[in-house]
C-alpha cells in the first residue's frame, strides 16, 4: 500500500471511514505539529510549554501562538491554519 500511494516513512495520513472501507489520504504536515514539537499542555490550572529541552523564546512564542489559534478554531468551529 505504501508503494502504491508513494508514501515514505513518517508521512501522516487522514483515515476516513466509508461504507465499503477506508479512505486513506496523505496530508501535508506543518512542522510545528510534528511529534516532539513544543506545544501547550494543561497541568492543573496552568498552561505550560512542553517539548525537547532546551526551549528558547521563539519555541515558546510559537507554541503559544499555535495553541491560541487552535483554541480559536475550536471555539468558532473553523479549521484555522496556525502558520
């Protein structure tokens, strides 16, 4: 299947259930959403930035911007690209 769809290791796919099976679609991934990229996490009443150490100010600001954009998209029901 990987060869037929020209998928390389690490490519993300969307799976959509269909009546007669699954629809598998390769998707472009924003580097900020890759596993290990800094992101906001809730710990109790606090939001903290988690990611590989050491984090710099640019990493923290990017994680905050992405988290803000994703929350806004969730509130409005829109799919907003956090770039």
